């Protein structure tokens, strides 16, 4: 076995040891369900005897019992059994019985004995003897509630989670990583720095607070600057469209479960319904009643008008319509339409996670229309944009080719050619073997290149993407006039670099631990006049900075200097200017630099030059000396 497979076996085996320990501690009436291995350990689900619970104070007792069981060095025995034998073995265990009854008729059923007194329904594999687990390091990390098979209408269970690693050093390293992750948690930092908030009235839809919105706008501004240099033009389109558009694009068939519907009047009306019944059913809703009566008395009342609308989860169809509005010539191509409109995608409540997975977001989206002969050079340019933008944030990435999914749309030969083209591009740029292939994970309309960036904790996130699309131009009947006067269909490249701005902000918030580069910081400079008589000079400095497009905040309150400085430090402002008698007299500033370094008596014009330089260069690091 390789290391990963061995970890799975050890973790799964330790899950059986946990179950055995809980049964020995809490009695034979414990109902035990399932105990799979997970990325950093394992868990097991139980229903404990009435009146018994597992609290954090019990964790050590359970761990000690597990160590005691391992020291018995019991043999593990695998046994194939018939369905009836399995039902007899687990008589009285309702969850095991249900699992057995749900198995296909021809399923091979196996059980594993640990010693003579514990048996579990399991496919395995497992260790041969508990002695093999003596060197493993494990620790119970939490206990929570869970529903049997994830169904809130079924039994509520006690789920015990544990870390598990081959040795103590690896367990300690992982716990250190977990602690670091908690310190970097973008939800925690976002609240402390007043960047964004969530409310139950709009699940998964962030409220961007004034400070966070300034940073958001800085990201957009930088993206627009880069794209302008590469020949992009920006558009904006409706956020809600009739389902006809989504039927043409194919999203209605492939993406309907992730779309927010906006039924409007069509929620009450159908073209063949009895209007009097409709009026009776909504008689208490005066506004709706007025609309129904108006439509009933007009020629607009038809099945077509009653069609459902949907909030857009993608910008693609709108870009197709924008291209289609007039005849096109090969001389115009490539046409690059960037778009930052709000998108909505319906997610399951359990999948939403801060900014990492939301239901409302923006993308640095683009749809580029090209001739087939332009595909290679255009994708090369897109990847150069990715190189520039990701390096600005100090992140690395790897490319991944995603190929034809099972529900693909279009001709298989076109797909094969498109995938071949992308492989050639990637081979030339990264070398053969320099990228990964993710079979079957392409979009339904074409293969794609995903750009996976690595964060400060070593996790990977899919942010950038380049998707090759021969299908949507066909669906929308897009054409251009060729050099010889004929007609051809353009190819569309779907492209994003940040991907979801919300997710990207979550990633960089954790990467920088809230200590954002100067150019990106919500406020770049905080101003602290020491006493009221220094306010006039402070206002002069504030205006000068604002006139130079520096985001600045000043505190003219009667609070003492240390309190003002502390406030700006809590917001992680890169520079805090402290202005007193000497600074006012000499037209200078004294600077508290984030990280507790100081520069005193810096000429004001020199400080302006420092700010301009960091904004223009999108510097990762703060200037902390005058050399």
C-alpha cells in the first residue's frame, strides 16, 4: 500500500476501536451505525442508551479505553456471511439491520471481528492485529449531532470525531495547522475588520460593509486595468431572464436545480386556468388581484407571458445575445466581453461556508469570440493574465484539464478535437505531465482548463478557468463573415481569473491574515492628530492623500492618542500617521508601520511618493525604510 492507502486502513481500523470502546464504556445497548475514515481521521455515529451523553470531559476516558483495547493485541478476523447470518449477528442493532436489508441481493457481505466480543459490518480492509495500531497517534476532537443518513426526519445520533495519524509528530503538526487555520479564518477576520456580514434573511448572500466594499472595489479596479491592457471591453446585462434564454443555452436542462426562479404572476396563472378560481384563491392579495384582472382582460394573458423567469447563474447567454445583436466580420475578432454582474446559484444549506461557497457573487467573467485559428494565441494570452494576477497576490497555481462529462452537449467529434487542442496548448506551456487531467469534469458545452491556486495552508481552490465552447454559438446561431465572403461560426472562450470574487477574497484574507497589501487594504492610512490643535494640519494631510487616491481615515475625536492608534491597528491599516507639534512645524509625518516598525519625521511629499509607488506597482510588501 502507498502512504495514503495505509492511512485509510489505519483510520478505518481505529474507528472500529472507537466503537468498541464506546460499547465497553456505555453498555451493550449502544446502537452503533457507521464509522468511516475521513481526511484527517475518522468518526463514528452512535445512539447512546437513554440518559447517557458524551461530553468533552469524557474524551480522555474514551481515548484511554481505546489505548487499553489496543494493548490487548487482539486479532482481526474477516468473515463472509450470508444475509441471514448477518441479520442474526446484528439482531437488535437497527442501523446495521437496515444497512444489510438495503444491500443488493448479490452483494458479498463481510464482517470483521476485533477479538471475540466486537463485530462490525464492513467491507474492509483492516489491520491483522491491533498491535499494528499501537504506534498510531489519535485524539478525539469533537462530538456533534447527526441525522441517520443525513435525513432530518430520521434518528438523531451522536457523532464522535477523532484525528488520527501514523505518529505523534504528524498529529502535532496537523493540530498546529488547525490552530493556524482558526487564526486565519476569513469569517473571524472579516467580522473583526468589519469587512462583511451575513444575515439569516439572505442565506449565503454576503452584506459588504463599507470597509469590505472598498477592498472589493480595489480588486475590481485592478482586474479592469489588466483587462484593458489586453483589449477587453466591459458589458452589463439583465440579472433576470425569461426561461426561453436558458432553454436555448442548455442551462435549463443541465442547471435548473441550482437556479433561483422568479415566477411573478405566472405563479398564480396558467393559460388554461379558470380566472374566477384564481381570483378567489388570491383575493386577499390586492396587488396580485389587480395584476390578474388586468391580464385577464388583455391580449397579454397567454401561456407565453406566463413563462417563468430565472435569476442568472451564469453570464454566458447574455454575452451570446450581445454578440448576436448585429452582423459580424472576421476583422472584428477576437471580441472580448468582460462582465462583473451579480450571479445567483442555489446551494444546499449545509454546503455554504462563509465566502468560500455563497449563493450570490460576482466573477471577473469574460466571453471571447474567436476564429478557430485564434484559439491558441488567445488562450496563451489568458494564461499570461493569470500569471500576472496570481503573482500580484503571491499565490502559485497548477493547471488541470477537465474533459467531456456524461451529460455533454453536441457532437463527440467536435469534443475530441477541442480536447486535443487544449492538450496541445498545455503541453507547450507546461510540458507533458506538467498538468493534471480530470476526466469527465468538463462543462456540458465544452472542455476546460481549471487553474487551482494554493493557499497559505496548502489547500487548493479552483479559481481561474478557461472553457472552450463550440456549443453555445451553435445554439444561439452566432456567425461572422469570413475573408472570402462566406459565413462561419465563432468559437467562444469562457474565462475567469479570480473566479468568484467572494471566494477569492476569502482565500486572500486567510493568506494575508487580514494584513492586506497597501494597494488592497480597505483603508491604507489612518491619521492620528495628538491634540485638537493638530487637527488643522491633519486635515491638510488627509485632503492631500485623498487627492492622490489614497484611502484614508482620520480620528478627530477627543480620545487619547494611544486609543486612536489601537483602533487603527485593530483594523490593520498599513500606515498610521501620528501628527504633533514637530510634524506640523516641519510639514512631516511620523509613521507607525503595521508590524510595529516606525519611521519618524518623514517629509510629507516623500510619504506621498511611497503611497503612489505601492499603488502603481501593486506591491505585496510595505515600504518600511527611506533608503
